C-alpha cells in the first residue's frame, strides 16, 4: 500500500466495507503490537500520537518511551516492514503540549509553538495531521475563532508538506468528546467554512472530520449516549443523529472519524462499519489492558511487593484525575490502573520492572512478550469488530 496513498486507502476501506482503526501509542509495547497486527493481517492501522505522548525534542519529547517525534518515526518505519502503519498527529494545536500551558503562552506564541511541532511531524513522515485549535487559556473562544486558527494552521502545514515533498492528509475537529452528538447545523457549517478556505487558497480538502458520536471515556468505561439504552434529555438519539451526520459528510466527500471509541459494547462496535463510520480512535483502553496483564502476572508469580510499589507510583502520579467521573467511587488501585501507562517510562518504574523481569525470566516468563500479546489480542478484537479481518 505504500507509506501513504489516500486513494489506495479509500479503495481498501470500500472493498472491505470497514472502519479504519486508529491506535493511541500508549507504550512501546502498544506500538510494537500495532506494527505486528498491521503486518500480520496486512491491514492499514494509524498510530495517533497526542503531543503529550510524542512531541519534538524542542518540547521534551513525550511520556511514551521518552521518544521524540524523530525517534518515534524512525522506530516505526524501521519495524513496519510492509509499510502499513500510518503515523498521525492527534489533537495538534496551541496549548496541546503541557509546556505551552505551564508557560502560559500567549495565543501568538502558542500558535508558533504548535507550528514548529507540526513542522517536525511532517518532516518525519507523519502523514495524517489532526488540527485541533480548540484549547484556550484565558480568551473567549467561539466557532469563528476556532475556524480562523484552523485555517492558519492548515495553510502552514500544507506549505511545509510542499516544501519537503511530503504526502499528508488533514483531519479537522474542534473539540473533545462531550458524550453527546453534534448538531447537523454546526457540523455542516464547519465543513463548509474549511472547504471554502481550501478552495480559495488552493489547498487539498480535509480527509477526515471528527464527528461527535456520543462517546466519552471515563475511568474504564464509555458513558456516551451511543451505548446508552435510554434516550438522553434534550438530545436526539444516536441512531437518528449519527446517520444524519454521516449523510452530511458523504455529501461533502469527507470521511467520518469517531474519537474515544474505547470500552464500547461489541454490538456497538460491530455497528461502526454498518453505519458507515470510516475511522475510529482507541487509546486508553490499550494502556489499561497492558497494566491489567502486568498486575496479573506479578501477582500470579508472588511478586506482590513489586506490584504494590508500581501501583503506588501510578497513584502518586495523580494522572488518574482527568479520567474520573464526578463523585467517583474508584478506589486507589482502580485509580492507579487507569493511569499506570503514564509512568511506564519513569526511571522508578523501569527499576521495578527490571527486578520483575529478572525474577520472571527464572521461571521462563518473558514479561514484555506477554504484555504485547495482551495488547495484540485487544487490537485484534477491534480489527474483527471493524470488519478489517
């Protein structure tokens, strides 16, 4: 299929009547499992890196294996023998990196910072660029502001791609998932305004648009309306609204992308290709899958002391706070489980993991091999649900 050929990708998707899988690179093991899955089943898979997970060396890299953009790209390309893994930037834009927030950058500085990050992405063969300028620190933000910033970033990224002879496609989408669905009017308006700017400035039109499908991940579940057996107040039910969104996108020749698809029921996942949802993102679930398998192996092999120390590290990281539902009843261990993947590259964790690996190897157990296998099985379940295999 090559590094990126959007026509081939579209032909593959249509021939399989499938939903493309986009995997968050939650850890090195997750990246390895993704590459293995794509090559084993000969299907395209996107690796969707947020700026917190992977960023350029200027911004300190990211929490995934301490890779920066260049190192991450080099690793994937070296190991992806059949060239079926597409690198993608997920939620790129101003204040999407914690340094920009910490430094309380102005809009101008944050936009320039985001552009430098995008430039590094494109130079290093990230082929799908998600433009998301919806974060703000102090300024009021409305749809017009977002579209203006989006157009600025769009033009910049395309100029970089042309200057370096790189093939890229664009994903647009202006907000995190709320658990509900878009209105038809706002979706059509955003697509129309972006397409107008593309025509005016001789830019390629976007390939994907993020459509709110009624998904929202909290803790280890999806509480969005798409999986809800009852209708929500003041909201059109997903089975009515989603086909309407897809019809708008089809009419505008733009592919539908769903975010936060983790933890949905098998029945709902199976409906994705049937409904005509073209691509879907899954991320934190894979990090949790790896964590749960690690805990199981450690406890089954009487390495409870190491396990508890790892869980304490994860709990003390406080990274679980963003995933909690209001008035959550999650205990400390559950909080550690949903946040453990954030510490997989910390030196304290790596010391504990090395101790565990030494003990397990005496018993003929390869810890990383077992962890990769668990994530691979999780990825495979999505490939099946999305009609990819």
